[in-house]
């Protein structure tokens, strides 16, 4: 065995010769995330933006959503064409454009329309919601092109696919005759963005939503507050951001900013779920309201520090009732993320009032004390008719949760936890191996791609309780200048795990497609970083 390896060694080394050109060649007109069913032929149309139109039903509701989407995607196609033309003008001495399609038997002519069929979109204002039908079928045949879906959300996903099927061949946009029948594998496909550790300005959040729509993500999990800053400008308690934001004017989200994000997301079929993490991760709340937090003691004396929220005071819950009543009104999604992770018990352990409260209420562990707190928050949200997500600690510590709760699994032994969550009949959302702040060298999307949410030994029934997952961008080391390339295209790997069929798991086969998708995002103005080493976007 050893000998064999030694003999092979020189061979292996000689195979490592470096060839000029990109390490991974981009595919052409391949869709990311990969559709469930896709059949392509060698027949093709040319697409000239100025001779191309989307044709939609005119006499149904949601006209704005449809028309906005048509405008966006027409612009995307026109930009792909004009970028190319600009590039060509700058290439000195290049031979003039060939009309390669002339006299090609596969050529079907110019594609002039995409007919969009949508039967049911009755109301003027529709909001994406959990479990929406996002199915669509797209067909480009010698008869023309059509897109059919039951909902506006399916149409949006289908338009994205259509735009990705179009690619440049010798200076001309073309689209192959293709049949796509597509639907998501999971209904909760999220990206968490932490806007507390570093403030992320609105224009970057809007770019993030654009990029999410290019990857068919449908949940923007806005981790809006944390220890370091409180940028949400509350109507009820403006002092929280006046005192707790990094800057009371330039580093806050005004109510109008929040509405802008929600609307921008809505028209792209993306839900916005806010997270106001408690009882830990709340230091910034204490800048204006120190009474919410536990006074820490050293040697039986207050030491000037404040810990997690004080679970013993009714005033804490009164405060949260007022704030969360506002938040549930401001964020129209029926889900709210109430946090509940990483509560540090040391401050509670030394505070004498906490000790006497626990004694009086027969609470013997700090886990139980945390549960007592969360139970209040959970009851509060129930009374506000909101559903919620909680970090896994809340489940692990045994808080009584209604079956509608989504348990967000994030720690290292995530598959095991998902197994116990679903065994207990609760819904799971998976993030354990999709932490975008865990950076290794090069285009490290592969480790995200090679992690499968359902890779735990549960029953089929249990696996149905896993509703999806989220890629998480914690912002300790990112701000507005590097967050886009940190997230993209690494989160694209997660997008494909959540949308495409479970057997789409071949990293090698994904490389060329991700190379193309990254260039596509770049061409659309997204500062995605290179995924695969040396290469070029043309
Ligand atoms: C798309 O059409 C082009 C032009 O005929 C052809 O070269 C290519 O192989 C087709 N792609 C697929 C996947 O069939
Ligand atoms: C979407 O299509 C898939 C596959 O055909 C099907 O299983 C699923 O029920 C469809 N979803 C809806 C909401 O119709
Ligand atoms: C806090 O509220 C509980 C339940 O409503 C009540 O029994 C208790 O007396 C209150 N404590 C104080 C200090 O007001
Ligand atoms: C206190 O709690 C323990 C278990 O948590 C229970 O066995 C005991 O009966 C309780 N005591 C009172 C006075 O409620
Ligand atoms: C990929 O999916 C197939 C089909 O589900 C499965 O048999 C195979 O083990 C998976 N491969 C990896 C590396 O997970």
C-alpha cells in the first residue's frame, strides 16, 4: 500500500501543472438555484431587449407587483445586453459581430414576448407569508415563451429563472428552448443580517434584498438589535436608539426606513422577520433603560455592571408589552423572532434580589429562571396574535411552546438538536453549518454546500417538520464596506440547499454554475466575491 502511494506521488504532482485561464469555466445560461425539473434543447432564440416585452394578464389584481417585476427584469435583460455592447466598443481590433445564427437550423428567431399566466391575484395589497405557493412552470418552445403560476410569488421566481436562462453567445443574448417545472424544497429560506454589531445602512439592505431575490431566498431575518447598539428608532421609546444606537441620527433605522425595507422586500416576494433578542444580548437597551437589566454584584455589592434583563420585575414585562405591541404593528409578517440565545447566568447568580425571587417562586435553576422570562414573552406574543421563532436554547431549557413555534437550531451539534426538536413535534429551522461569519480561505462556499439539513436519523414525519433554514451574517467583522462580498456568493450555496432537490449535492458540478451566477450578480451590481479562485467575468 505504502509503495503504491509512493509510486503514484510523482504522477499526482505532475497533474498539478497550472494551466492558463480560469480555474473553473463558467457555464452559460444555467440557473441558480437549480430548478427541480429542467429540460433544455439546442434550439434557441435571440433576445433583443428593445424588441422584447413581458405580456401579463391586465384585468386581475396585484397590478403593481407584476408591472414592477416586469420593469425590473426588462432592465436586467437590457443591462446584460448593454454591458456587453460597452465591453465590445472598448476592445480594439476585435472582429465585428458575427451573425452565427443565420443559416443555423437550431435558430428559432427573435423572442419577442414572455406570456405570463396568473389566475389568482385578487387583492391589491398582498404580503408574502409563510407557506406561500412559489411553484411555476416556464416553457420556451418553438411556439414562443410562457410562464404559468398560481400566485404572484411563483411568477416572481419564474421571472428570475427566465432572466438567468438568457446568456451571451458571441456578443448576442440568446435563450435555449427550455422547459422548467420548479418549486422549492423548503418554504422558509432565510438570510439573517445582524445590524447591531455594525450598522448596515439602508442602501446595503436593499442591495441585499436584490441579491436575495436573485437566489430565491424568501425570508429576511433582521437581527436588528444586540448588545452593542440599538439602531431601531421606536415610536414608543425613541430614547432606546437616542441613547443606545452608535449615533442617534446617522446610525438608526427610522420608521420610514423600516417601511422602505419591508416594501422593497414585499415586491420581491421576501418576508421581513424582525428579531429583538432578549433576555441576553440586550446591553444597548440599558443605555436608556438600565432598570430593565439585572444589577450585577461582586462581593455582595453592586459592581456597576448590568447583566441580562431582570426577569423578576413586572416592569420589565410591562415595557416589553408596549414595545412589542409596536413592533408587531410595524412589521406585518405574522412571525417574530424572540431570540433567547446565550444568556450569561453569572450576573443573575450574584444578585440577592434574584436569589430571593427564585426562592419565593420555587425556581431552582437559572435555566428555569430564563424559562420563566421567556414564558412571559411567549405569552405576550400569543396575546398579540403573533407567531414566533426562538433560538434553540429556549426549547432545550424546556419552555412550554405552542406547536406553531419554529425552533431555530444554530449550535454545533445541530443535527442532533434538530432530531430532538422534531421528535418533540416542533418545527425546526436550521442554521448550524451556515454561519457566514465563519471564514476559511478561498471561496469557502463548499463547506456550506456540503451540509444537508435533513442529515439526521429521524423518521420521515420528523423531517417534514424541518421547514427550512437560514444563512447567518453576524456583523462583528463586517460593515457596509465588506458585507456584500462576505455574504455573496457564499449564501448562494445555502440558497441552493434550500430550494433545489435533495439530490442536488455534487459540489464539482456546482462550481461552473456558481462561477456563472457570481458573474451574473456582479453584472447586476452585486459585489459578490469570486467563488473558485483565478477566473474572470466576461
Ligand atoms: C443551447 O443551445 C446552444 C446553441 O444551439 C447549444 O450549443 C447548447 O448546447 C444548448 N445547451 C444545451 C444545454 O442544450
Ligand atoms: C408545488 O409542486 C410540487 C411538485 O409538483 C407539489 O408537490 C406541491 O404540492 C406544489 N405546491 C403547491 C402549493 O401546489
Ligand atoms: C407582579 O405581577 C404578578 C402577577 O400579575 C403579581 O402577582 C405581583 O404581585 C406583581 N408584583 C409586584 C411587585 O407588583
Ligand atoms: C418546588 O419545585 C419542586 C420541583 O421543581 C417541587 O417538587 C416542589 O413541590 C415545589 N415546591 C413548592 C412549594 O411548590
Ligand atoms: C447526494 O444525494 C444522493 C441522492 O440523494 C445520495 O445518495 C448521496 O449520498 C448524496 N451525496 C452526498 C455527498 O451527500
